[in-house]
């Protein structure tokens, strides 16, 4: 179960933090009655360098979020609040979530290429004692890039090099991913990465989604990630749709300058990816929406509220990796297969 919590506009950060704290605890109380507990949380802050210390000193973090591997990202909620949250609950989880960040000493003076290598190396060292391999068990990444218009190229080169070294190629597979503008609490860090891993996964449990009539494979333009991944878990399937934008099957940007038509096209692309794995819109758990420009919030918010009244979504101010893309979206979906013939 996924739940999005927004604070009220116009309040101080402390007041908004208290409001989110109350909202999360109420929701978790209801989830506990259903036999579910918090397994994942993503926190979005509008000014992470100034807000981070207050956040990790709060009772919300110390009592609720610290025991789970929550991620904290500098991406401003586009609704105009200082803090928002995406939380997930489950009776149990087969997934491991690792939000990895660099210290100031590690980041200072290092390019985005080298910072990306450092974070992947840290992930691999965390997995080594459990004999988990990136090629076999890594499901998804989220890569947050400060000043993405400048630093994304280094991230792409580093990821390509790491994947090539460990046997992930266009002929095997990559992993679902979102590479998006975002900041960590470390002043000189240009990169932060979240890793989602399934220790029990086998190669046969993965299906890599394509929609070649709508959008091309990423390796066509030198980027190493899957458009989406379907993972078989027990009696169900989990879908992880990467950050998706308004492009055609040749990788060209469609509808430059028109955020509404870009939104419609990227949703067409997402729908085609879901359909490739046997999922439909009613299987979607949530959307995360990234806007380059705050002023597009009202148009996108009204459109999504009208088209998907039952799907929670959150809109963030975060630059997309190509300037011509005004909007990017990701989502997850769940489809239970027990009893289906």
C-alpha cells in the first residue's frame, strides 16, 4: 500500500514537519490494524541544506523513519510546501532499499563521474557479504543529480562503465531507473543514488518491458537503463516504470514547449510499457511527476486529478535530464496473479 502525505502551505518548516508526522502516524496506525508495517519512505524537502538537520533530529525521523531505510531528497514539492512524503507499507517485504550518499570529504573536488563510481562501489561492497550480484538482484535505481544540465553526462558515462564491467549490456539487460535533478544534504555532492534490490530474485523472475512502437531502447542514444521492469514475487508481479518522457520511437522529443501534450504523450508511453507486461492503469500504485518549471503545476495537477482520480500522485520541481523535456513521470504497479489462468 502506498500513501502520499502533503503538508499545508504557508506554515513554517517545523509546523509542516509536525503535520506530516501526525499524518504518517495516523496512517500507520490504520495499516497496523491490517497487518502491515512501514517498509519504505521517500521524503522530499524544499531546501535540504537548511532543513536536513532539523529533519533528522525530529521525532518523526528518530522514532519512525530511521529504522527503515528512508531516503531524503532535495526536490521541492510543486504544490508549494516545504515537505512531502511517499510511504509504503506491507505485511512483509522481500526487497532491500539502500539510499546511498557521499560525505563532504568524499564529494569535495570530485566530478559527477567519480562520485557515481564511488556510490556504485559502495553498493557493491554492501552486497558482497550476502553474495548478491548487481546483474542478478538489482531491480531499480533512482539517481539524483545536482545541476543536471551540467552533471548528467558524467553520471551516464560512469553508469555505462560500471554496468559494462559487471556484465550488464544491451544484449543482457540493464535495470529500471530514474535519473533526475535533485540534491542531497552534502553541499558538494553532485550525485546521490537509491538502490532497490531483491535478494530472492532469479533471472526467470525478471521481464524487461518494451514498447517499440512508442519509444526506443535507451542504448540507442548511449544510456544504460531499462524502460521498465516486471518482477515476479510470489503470487504477484511488481512493475517498476522508469522515468518516462514525451518521446517517439526514434527518441525524438515530441511537443516541445507544450507541457499538457507532453504529459499526454508520456502517459501513452507508460501505458504501452505496462501493457507489454500485462498490466493496466488500474494496477498503478502511484505516480511521481517531475516538472522543470513550477509554473506548469496547475495544468498538470488538474489534468492528472481528472484523468486518475483514484491514483495518488505527487508533483515535484526537478529538472529532467534533457532540457526539451518539460515533464517526466515514473510509477509502480502491482498485479496479483494467483488464481489467474
